[in-house]
C-alpha cells in the first residue's frame, strides 16, 4: 500500500505485536518486535486514535478539532505521511 | 556522564539446544543444565530490569523451549509490562503450547531458518530440524494472533540462493523478515573460514534485498544485517557498550553482549550475587568501555564516534588481540589490514568458493556446536 492509497475510509489500528505504553519518565513509547519508537506530542495523540474503530477521516477530524488554527490540508499530509511510515514498519495495519 | 537506561534484556535462559548450527552465537564454553538459574531468580531479574526502565525481554538460548518453566517466565516478564520476544527454533512447540504462551503474554516470535531447502538447512543445523520449523510456521500462521518474524541467516553457502530464500520466507506469512549475515563470534568465529562470503556475493545480495524491500513495502518489513567485514565503518555494536542492552547468560552472568566473555581480564558479575542496577551502573565491566574515555585514536577524534561508539570490543579482541583497539573492520583502523587479509583469502580462487559448496553428504569440514555437558 502506498501513500496515494491511503483512503479516508480505512480503519488504522496498531500492528500485530505492537504495544503502546508509558516508559518510566511517563513518555509514550510504541513497542515493536525489535525496537522502540518514542512518540512525542501529536504522534502520541494520533497513535491513541488508531484503535481500529475510527477511520482515517475520523482521525483527521479529531486532529483538526484539536488544532483549529492549522491548515487541514497540511494536517492530512503530515498525518498521512506519519501513518505511512508506521505502515512500512508494520507498526500500524489498516 | 549520566548512566544511560538499558532498553532491553537478552535472557539467554539455557544453552541446551536440539540444533548444532555452525554459526551459533553462543560462547564456546557452554553452560550446563545444572548451572542454569532457577525460575525465581529469573523472575527477580525481570522485576529488577523493569525497575531499571527496560522495555523488552528477548528470550533466547540455546533453545528457550528446552526450559520447562518458559511459560511462567514469559508470564512474569509480561506482568512487569515488558514486551516479550521469543527467539526459537520451534522445536518443542505445538499449537497448544503456542496458545498457552500467547495467553501468558507472548508478544512476538522469531523463527530462524538455516535455508529454504531442507537438505542445506539440516546440514547447517547439524540436525533434522527444517521440517519441524515448517510445521511450526504453519501453526503460527494459522493461529494468527502472534507477531511473527522469519529470520534467515546468510553466509557463503546460501547467499547465492537469497532470492529463493526470500520467496520461501514470504510464503510463511510473517510481518517481518530478518536477513542476517553471520557475525563472527562464538562458533561462527571458529568456523569463519568456511562462512565468509565473497565480495561478489555480498554485492549481489544488497541488490536482491533492496528489490525485495521495494516489492514488499507495506506488506513485509525486511531488515538486513549487513556483513561486518565488508563494511567501511564498524557497526554500532549493541548500540554501544553498556548503553542499551544487558545479557544474562544461563548461569546468571551479566554481559553487555553475547560474546563479551571472551575479553580477557574483565570480570562479569552474576545476578545471584549482585543487583541488576548495581551491575549496570557501577560494575567495572559495564563501565569499562562505556562512553568515550577508553577510546584510542583514530576513534577519539573521529566524528563518527557518536554513531558507532568505536565499533565492537569483542571483534577488536578477537582479531587484533586487544579489546581496547579500534574495531579492525573500520577502514580507518590501524589494524584494518588484518580484515583485508581475511577478505583477500575469502576472495581468492583457491578458497572454498560457492562453486565448491560441499554437499550435505561430504565430510564435515567445520565444527558443529555441541550440546552443553
């Protein structure tokens, strides 16, 4: 799946064998089979929305509501590329 | 310098293994069954590891399933919120036991294959293991609840078949494929003359891996462990000495990596006598090569020192006889010619090249890893 395929109707969820938790400093970490991604700020918010229930469109809407002064096109572009990077690592599935 | 936090524990729970792979990363001096830590001590190690800030436990061996308390160990690690990874040959696992392990909190399973073809795989493993592994891969695939990595160990005698090995791995339905060149420690060091690939093989393998990565993007993640000796700069071994990882061996000895016990004059502490935190933060062995104070030139003034941390201490010790030396794999190392000489031998027409790949029937020319006594 490539970025242009990222449909608004898809339901992103955490990849199999991936877990989100807080580390000992209270920071959000995404645990993968062979590694760790430290998620800061919005990245941590987005990953919490990848619950397999919400669609990509729902996630965009939630983030737009949270950041009303940001350009929606830019939000979509940034979240899309973030989710694509996670998809390539099989850290999210659709 | 503030001591970094360890991220992961490598729990080498036993050296017992039904396989005898010629490139096993276990030390040449294997720990016997009666030296192995009891369940309670491992439980304490996981607890202390979690308190130190660790996030992952990699269960490895030997074959971790050789321990009959593995399910309990996984459950304990999981209860401390540790991510649990089982690195296994699959021997001793069936669908029922797999379900119990998942119930206990197992997050991920890595199954390694010695080849895509049974006769070669069993020849490398020194055991008829391939068919069992295939059966387990099917069980994992059918179960569908467990993250799954297929690991392919590559070297001189299978790199020419890499494309078909990748297709084979794909057919097993993993989320990840790890293609790992043999690293020359333990039994692989002993057998290095037979395992070191040619420059041509290495060059081709890079192209093969790149193509597969592109083709499988978004479906299967392919990680590639490149061959050390052909690199221009050394690998950041274990993310730096005492910087990210701790390994506890079957007897409780705590090491910064799989191989460090070979370094002379270093005393490694045991979890039976000392708390994990003290070993990580204070023990002389963990402090010995942590940070940059130990570094010789050219590392000391090299801008890459924050990327590769001077490379691998065990490699320096094995090849140059001095664990303090710059990793000889580095093209800037004063002892780099030692690696170049090895490569010249591996690439000379007289060496046992791929054309003369021995068949499983031919007399063993290498040393199989034995069972611990």
